[in-house]
């Protein structure tokens, strides 16, 4: 098992995993156009991998990506009298079904938690599904109240 940052060679696997992830939790999306999705997500991934804003962590076993976590760094507005570090937004946390409940996701999350500490990022925010709350709690995360949202109409 190899934990590493994603590379351009991983794009096709990451696209397929995102599709599978979506369909697994929302069967109504299976009739959407994979070709259109693939085009949009490939563009996103190409830009993300070149940026210093996105970090896509993967677990690879025998050249197959079996788990991933996407991290976006959010820059904070500087404030007098303190050093300002970005915080991390965690999203698209997924392990393929046959690799679940084997500690792979927790090992990946542990590596990311160490990376967060080493880089002095201020905190990590993630919106867990109801099913994943205990997974995050077991890895040092604290469940907090929902943030406020605005939806323009």
C-alpha cells in the first residue's frame, strides 16, 4: 500500500472513482452523461493537480487507486499581530467498497493529519455524511454545529 499525492497519470482512475462514488450514494445520477462528466472533471483535475491550492491524496495498491481524499487550501485574510496560515477543506473522501473496513481510509486520514500539522495549517473542515461521523471522530475530528449558508436565487 502506497500513500501519495495524485499525479496526472491518475486522472482516468480518479474520474471513474468520482462517478462510482456519486452513483453509489445517488442512484438517480446513473442516467447522466458520463462523457460530459468526464470532460468537466478531467479539466478540474488537470487544473487542480497544477495548482498549489488542491492536494489530492491517494492510496494505491498494485497500481490501482483504492482510496482518496481531496484537500483544498483556503487562504485566510491576514490579521495584525499574528501569522496567518491557511485552513484545509476536506472533500471527496472515498474508499472503493471492497477495501473498506480494513483501516486504509484511517491510514490515509492519519497521513493527511500529520501533513496538516507539519505545514501549520490552522484547522480542517469537513462535512461528513451521517454514516461517516464516527469515522472522523475516531480519527481525532470534533463534530460541530452546521455552518450558515446562503443560496442565491
